[in-house]
C-alpha cells in the first residue's frame, strides 16, 4: 500500500515533520549532495528522508564550494545567481524597460538631442542653414548683411552649438554605457545560472543511470538465483 503524499514524515536534517510531497528519500540524493550533508549533518539519514528546503541549502553550499574552488572569492553577481537558484527565481529582465522607467526629463532630452545630432537629417538641415547663411551675407545688399565675411557671428554660433551639444551627447553616451553594463551583467548571470543548472542536470542523470544499473544488476542476480534454485529442484527430482 502506497503512503499518502500528505502523510507527515520527519526530516533527518532539521527534524521537522512535513508532508511526504515536500520530502525526498535519502536513496535518491546524489553523491555530491550526500557528501555535503555528511559534512554538515552526520546523522541526516536517520529517518531516511530529507526536506526540500534543507536539500536546497545543501545544493547551494555545494555549488558555492564549486565556484570558490574554480574562481576564488565570489562576486556580488555570483551570489545573486546562487540566491536565484535557491529560490527558483528567474534572472532574465528587460534592460530597456527597467532603465527607461528611471529616465528623467533631462535624460530624455539628451537622448533626443544625441539621436538627432547623429542622423543625416541633422547633417543635411545644418548644412542647408550654413549655406543659406553664407550665401545671403555674400550676395545681399550691404544694408541687409547682418554677418558679412569672414562670418564672425556664424563662427560664434557654431562654437556655442558645439559647446552645448558635446556635453549633452556625452550624457546620452553615459546612459548607453550604463545600459551596456547592465546587459553584460544580466547576460553573465543568465549564462552562469544556465551553466550551473546544466551541471546539476548532468549529475542527476548520472546518478539516475547509476541507480538504474544497480537495480538491473540486482534483478539479474535474483533471476540467476531463481534459475539455480529451479535447476537444483530438478536435479533432486
């Protein structure tokens, strides 16, 4: 008769009595996690069951020890990945959306100025203004010339535009660098978590295959013993 998944079972690590659906048999735990539990809790197999919370903690310690042995001291990003694996949270986030919500009025103006200043529309329109300015001041009557050659007012205007445009574009570039940095950090966290999850998956598959081979070997041994018993019975007859 199968036990109910709601039946209470004592955890061999924390000693809590929890439903069977929140437990895992000690025989199903991978050797790597078993070694981790042996170091922290030598008698963790006393009840034959371990709760999923303690198993997640042991998995975190195991992964953390692997990262420390491979990389040395863990960074803040590495610990955030470990936290997400323990709590089963996703790491993927929309960088454009998260940073776009934090933009102020000045940031939006800087982005628009940088976007327009780096386009063909700006180059063509500004060139048209310059040509019109110079042609008018050369061909117009003297009384209508407001900036005669060598166009001192035009040089002052160009210097002022460049003086204001440069810091505004630098503001937009700084925001773009923040986006690139956030994208790189997000990609690093996602890739690291995927690598660790794949490694855990390989360990689980290897463990399941090993247990399957052990069971097949045991079944084969039982079959051989039964065949020997049948052969012995026939000899006695």
